[in-house]
C-alpha cells in the first residue's frame, strides 16, 4: 500500500540520517578504515530508499489516474441518469405526482 511504503520511507530516511551522522563522526575522528567499512552499507541503504521512493511515486501516479477516471465515470453516470430522468415519460409522470 502507499501508506505502508510511506511509513517505510520515513523509517529508512531516519536510518540513513543516523548512518550519515555516524560516517561523519568516523571521518572527523580519522577512523578511515571504519568509515570505509560502512560506506557500502550506507550506499545500499540509500539505493534501497531511492528504489522504494520511485516505486511509491509510481503507485501514487497510478492511484491519481484511477481517481481521475473514477471521477469522470461518476460525472458521466450522473449526466446519464439526469438525461434518462428528463426523457422518460413514466419518470416525468411520477415526479409530477
């Protein structure tokens, strides 16, 4: 679901922010080997986040298209119902009573 994806993105974003802080601390304290050891993990997290973000944007776009189609169908249905009501002698007679 979109909501589930958004929750996961928020969680991943927090983890990425925390990892970035740790990497910066390692670099600032000249712990280059430890920094280098964690860079691949950090990059994998960012790649996973970016993939989920792209998939979520696609889901949102698809959802928005469905909403537009649904709204167009609702308007068309309403227009057809009004046309039927205005053209039907039986319905016109019933509405006059």
